[in-house]
C-alpha cells in the first residue's frame, strides 16, 4: 500500500466521517494529479494500482449466514481477494463493483489492518487475529433491488436462527455463530470503509461543480442522474448527499434539497 504522503490517523472508532471524507479528498486530489484522470467515474482498478494494492479473483468460501463479495488478507501483503462467485453480478453492475472495491480500498487507505496488530484488537481462533473481513447483510449497501435485499436478509436470519436453536445442544453450532461474528469487521470499521468508498467514488469537489451548474431539485430524478454520472448505485448517491446535508427525505418519501439560511444549497 502506497499512501502517497497522505497522513492517516491511528485506526479508531472515534475517527469521524468528516475526517474520512478529508482523507478521501486528499487521495482523490493526488490520484487525479498524478494520473491525469479527468472522468467522473472512478476507474477503481486503476485507483487500486495507484495505491499499489494487489487484487485477484478467487473462489472464496462463505460462512453460512454471511456474504463475502471481497476480503482482505493482511497476511498476504494486504491483498484484496474478489469472490469469483459474484463475477457475473459485478460484470452486470459495474457500479456495485466500483463501490465494493472502494470499500476494501477504504480499509487499507484508513490503515485498518494495523488495528489487528494492537493490544486493543479482538482475538480470534485461539488468540490469533484473523485477517479476513467478511460483510454480512451488506447487499443493501450496494443498491440492489429491495427484493434481492429481503431475500438475502431472510436467508441470513433463517440460517442464524437454526444455529441459535442448535447452539443449546451443539458446541459446533455455537462455534459457527461465534465464527460469523468474529470474521466480520467491527461495525465502526465497516462504516468508515463504506464512507470512504462513497467519498472516493463521489468526490466532494466534482459533485459541487455539477451542482453549481445544475442544482438539486425535489424528487428522485436528480439523485438517479447524479448516480449515473458518477457510476455508483443510487443508494450510495443518496447517502452521500445526505451526509453532506444537501438533501433530506420529505414527508412524501422523496428527496428534497436542503437550503441554508442564506438561500444557498451550500
């Protein structure tokens, strides 16, 4: 991993979204300066190459009740492993692929692997910190349909309930539950990596340039249009705009622009 001189704080749950956004902005500025990339849609593989992050496809085995689009093996030089099982999905949905690999890049850009070498890190499997990150119930993060999300969550819950019932009489089932929980990164780490992914795929400066020419309007149309421009799922764009306090969901369930007391969207 090449940080290109960007200062990264010690991994912590107390790092704010604003700080993550600032870090992403620094990476975006340097990346565009050094690669001369001009387009709105981030070339995520080129970005990983620039960060000197290795990545490859592999047939990753998923734990029952967990979903693994990709993972990081800290013991293998911070390499991103992409699940071959979802290649068709990623080919059909490059927007999902972009934010998924952006999530893994976020773990490394925020130096999350260093957390597992500290005394504060959770210990798994007899005291050895495990290096792989699995993302259970992460489908909704990537803008898949509500039906797909419901089916995935229902399957996850059903599998977990079976394990819970069996755990009373089966040590093996108890161990399976513990394995699912231990193999997933802490919630704060997941949220930071997700936010980095949105920020690097939807840079604040580029977003504001567009909004200065074409301000937000009421409804989903502008959100979907921006998502298409940046090549991200509409759900990612919605959250990005909400985090920047540019939209809020109105009483009719549709996005509406937030106007400051001075009458500006910014």
